[in-house]
């Protein structure tokens, strides 16, 4: 015989109590209680709508609203007792409401089901979470813009295949990160728009015979509109999948940033100094300063990617409409939200405090024949076909490797040995400063282009925050 009680919200049809293990196995209150604010907000809106259409008396509506607000205060004071036997956040709050105000509390569930209730709560919760994530994301974007303006003239090597390719400015590199994260912000905006539709009123799956004013409820909860189909409203979680996909892309971008921060802070690169407060030491090697925050962000990317796969797999074989499988949507979604928020907060705090080691960056750019392409372009402007120019410069680079010298350190006579078209003006082309200044095109690395791009980015952020 079971040693737990059957949930009284649905137990009338059953002849025996739920097994104690099954009750614990199927309960979600341990993790869905974090949606209590959204659950209470949805219930208040539902009660007001029921009163508006005459299904609930105004007196009962007042008692319900006051009771729910009192319960919210209880929860926030830490006085609310959560019951595993009541399964989830919805039934815990409803049971406490009935305990406080009597039969009026039992009337609250008229015209709705836990199916549309939970779908509404998740959308409300995710909507709030996206807003919070965008605050942190835009704070990070602002930090990148400010640092890019400071480092608009700082020369560093640009890489392909992690080999020195061409000189760029550090500000230009930072703005590449900005563009990646700006697209992430746009994805979140788009995702929020699709989250912002209300399932409430779909009831279990088929709608309800009560004349609900779903538009009014949606208005009270700031939804764009009610969901158009009751089956779809209660059963699909594509909005959660879409958010997690956007989060996975965002985390991939943060991970790429983290990888560069880890490399650059190493003794082998020594391009940047991370503030001590974002690093830790070693228990055995006293000289160590480990970039733990970037490393952990890089690691947490796999966690979010895993949640995306989990949600896709969760939904792939579910028939319409609601199935208990959907209880498994919350933990990966909640952890994705928590992970993304934490990573963004860490980076938004850390990036503005990052210090560029400008001399080290410049020295590294000088070591990798970063201006080889500039010499090839110089010869092309003298009338040499690009493929021939490429071969000429390759031979010059070979000499540089053999003699441990950069192209700019060779004599004019040596360079003319590769092509008589090379003249004195070549050294302006071969300097790192000349190379970056020559990339004076939209999207280029020239310092004036970097400053202009950073200014546009700052104005975009200001307009975004003002709106």
C-alpha cells in the first residue's frame, strides 16, 4: 500500500494512492517553483478575466487577487512551505490559496488546465529571462566599444590558421567580437517576439466552453496575442528550443572570445593582462595566474549545447497534444538561462578591465612577415600580375626566414634583387603602421575606420537602450 496521498486536484478517479517513489519521480516542484512570480501573475490575470465575463464574482476575484499577492509575499519572505505531494508550483500555490480564502480559491481554475497554465508560465519566465540576458549582453557590448576606441591604433598580428597573417588593430579585433554579439542580440529580439504569445485559455488541449476573453488576458499579461490554436498552444516547446539555440550560438561566440583571452594571457603570447580578480593561482606553482573565468566560460558552452540537443530530442517524437515528457523542458531551459546570464555578467565585468600590452602586440606583429601581402599589392600597383607578385614576395620571405629578418629590415638593394620595380617608397608600405593605415575602407582595420565603426556601434547601443 502507498504511503503518500493522491493529489486531490485529480484523485477522484483513482482507487489507490500514488506510490511514494512515483510521487517523487513525477514531481516538478523542486525546480519549477522558481516560476512562482509568473504563475501568480498568470492566475491574477485569469481571475480578473473570469470576473470581467461574469464567471467569477467580483468579491471572489478580489479575494483571489489579495490571496495570491499574500502568497507571493510569503514565498519571498521564505515562509512558504512547498509540498512534494502537490507535485508542482501551480498546485502548491492553488492549495495554499484555497487554505487562505476557502472555496473562492477552488474557482480560480475555471476555464484553464495545468497544461495551458504551465505553458503560459514558461513563456512569461523566458520573456523575463531574455530581457535580463539582453541587459548583460548590451553591457558587454558597451565595454567592447569603449575598449575598441581606446585601442583603435594598437597594432597586433591578425591570424589565420593561428599563423600571423596581416597586421590589424586591437580595436578592430574587439569590434569583430562586437559584431558577433550584436547578431546574438538580434536573435534574442526575434526569439522574444515568438515567445510572446499566450497559451492561457487553451485549457487541456481543445479550448473551453466558457466564454473566455483571451485577448483581455493577453493584454493584462503584456502578450502580443493569444496562441491561435489550442493544441499547438499546450504541446509545443519550439520557443524554448529556439531560445536555447540562440543561447548556444551566443555561448559559442563567448567561447571563441574566451579561447583568445586564454591564449593572449599566456606567456607565449603575452598580449593582455587580465585583472587578478578574474583569475586564480595554483596550489603548488606559486608563479601561476590562471585565466579561470574565460576557461570556465569556454567549458560551459558544452553544457548549453547539450541542453539544446536535450530539448530537440525531448520534442522529436511527441504526438499532439500535451505529454508528461514536457516536464523535462524546464531544467535544461532554466540551466541555459542561468549559465548564459552568469557568463555574460562575468565577461561584462572583465572586458572593460582588460589591459592590452601594446609593445608585446607590436613586437609579435613584426615577427611574422605580416606585411608580405602589402609588398605583393605594391608590385601589383607597379603592373606585376598578382600571381607573379605572390612568387616574388614568397622568395623575399624565404630570405627573411633564412636571415631572421622582417621584410622591413631588408635593404633596398636586397629587395630590388627580387624585383627591379621596387623603389624607396616601398618602406612606407612595409611598415606596420602603413599597412593598417592602408586598409582605409568600410570594415577595414585603419584606425580612423575603427574609430568610426566604434562610434556607430556606440550610437546604436544608445538608441537601443533609450528605446
